[in-house]
């Protein structure tokens, strides 16, 4: 017959074995290199674990572990992609621009979990909050932009504005998420007729930019040619200036030498200057030297004698 004491001892032993088994089963957990964990003690995050490997914890229900991924997730607005097939959601993608035009805009957001405690406890649906914040940010930026900006060369600025606004919202909500990147995918007009009309406008704008670039190139060419011509004129002017300065210096030196001769023999120098001036002013005139008696007709024809002497010398040669 089993006594009450034996029953109690057996019950206690059974509880001990159960506790030991529970400890062995739930007292250990592993964290992969691509994972992070939140160690929760009585419903409160006690520790955030990022080191990979085997870790110890107290058995349930004292402590439990929530393992979260550290990879980069993608959230799509306006479309979804599964097994290589893309499904569009026009209700999500349809938006109104600042100039009251309608377009379809698809967006993808890259995000990561960076605060496990906030991600687990600040909201029940953090991805839904992220989706609503993304949609609000995108519609806000598109609603303040013109349709030309959204469809042409302002897309990087729109992406930057969406990311900035989305980051501010996520920081305000404190849901443990960090925005890594924001990329616009397809931005298009609602109908084929509107798309064709806008394509024509875009082509005209590109042609206008091409003409402007060609005009700028021609303008730069003319400026370069003018600069080259200016440099050539300046160079010639500098050469002319230097030539005239040297000529003036030579004239000054000649004048100073003549002045020194004049000081030494004023009368001889005066007569010489008169003769040289007459020869320079009247190069074809015969010059005769006469005596001091003005009424005499005796004179010595210097030029003919010089010519005869030159002819004689030429014949002798």
C-alpha cells in the first residue's frame, strides 16, 4: 500500500523532472549572423543580443526570446512582385500632382529593424505603419511637384524629399525601423493619349535643350576666337610699342650726338643740317657750292662730278 508521503515525494520529483526538462528545452537559444534577438523578462525587454552563437536564458515563463532578422526588407507601394511576376495596384499608385494632373507612381522602400524593443512593443503592425507613412510621404511630395518634374529630370529630388519626410515620420512613430533607401519605379500617365502628348512635349523640351547647348557651344567658339584675335592684336600692339620705343631711343641718341657736335662746331653743324634737310626734302635737286660773292656765276657742280666719278669707277671695274 502506497503512503501519502510516497505520493508527495513522487509528485515533487515529477515536478523537478518537469522543471529540469523545461530548462533543458527552453534555457538555450541561438542567434545567427543575420539575426538579432530581444531577451524578454516577464514581458519587458531585458537585453538586445546581436552577437551570433549559443546563448543562455531562464526557462519559460520567466524569460523568452524574440529573434528578428537583420537583413534589408523591401516595401512596395503601387505594385507587388512575386515569383518574377509584377502586379499593379492602380488605387495605390494613382496620385495628383501640384499642377492638378493625374499620374501613377510606384515606389520601393528599403528598411531594416534597428531597435527590436520598439519594433516589438510600440505597435502591433510596424510594417503597416511603415506602409501608411510611405504612402503619405510620397503623396505629399508628388502633390507639391509639377507633372514635368515627376516625369523627367527631377525624380532624384523627389526621391530625396520622400526619404526625408518618411524618415521624420518613422522617427516620430518610434517603431524601431531605419529607412535605408527610397526608389521611384514606374511613373507614368494614366492614358495612352496623354502619354503620347506628354512624349511630344518631352521631345520638344529635349530638342530645345539641344538647341540651347548648340548655341552655347557656338557662343563659346566665337568667344574663344575673339579671345585669340584679341591676344594677337595685343601681341602686335606690344611689338609696335617696343619698336617705337626703340626708334625713339635711337632718335634721342642721334639728337644727343648731333647736339654734341653742334656745341663743338655750331656753324659747321648748322650748314650740314641745312644741306641734309635739302637733300631729304628735295632728293632730285642738284646742289652747288658757290663762293661768298653772290654776283659771280662761277660755281662747282658737285652732283655731275660725283656721277662722272661713279661712272668712271664702274667702267674701271
